[in-house]
C-alpha cells in the first residue's frame, strides 16, 4: 500500500491474482496485476453513531471511489474481450 496523492487518490494498492477461468467449458489459466486507487470520504458524526448502533465498526472514513488500473493480463485482453464488453454494459447500466 502506498500514498496515492500523486495519482489523485488517498491510497494506492498493487495487487495480483492468478487462477483458472472456465470459458465456454474450457479451462484457461488467467493472471492479472493492477493498481487499485481509493478516494476516501470523512463520515459525519451522525453516520458514525448510526453505524456503531447497528453493530458496525466506528470508521472515521469510508471508501468514496475506487479505480482499477490494469497493468498486465495473461492471456492478452483479446481473449477476455467478451468479458470486457459485458462489464462495460453493466457499468453503463449503473451510471458509471
């Protein structure tokens, strides 16, 4: 985890995930690495009190925005294009 201020965010986290993806009945090995950048928003005293009353932790800040910067995808994105198109449609549907 690192300071994300130079990237316009509060926090920046580098991550990597590897696993098998079942693509139309065919198992494919997939590896992705990326940076996740998080913007935080300070919680009001009323929101914090309501969270605590509901049994949730008392957090002074919550994640306001999350952005992902893909660094590497194996196999290449061309293989994952139908997933990308599907996700773009989902994001547009939710107003992102």
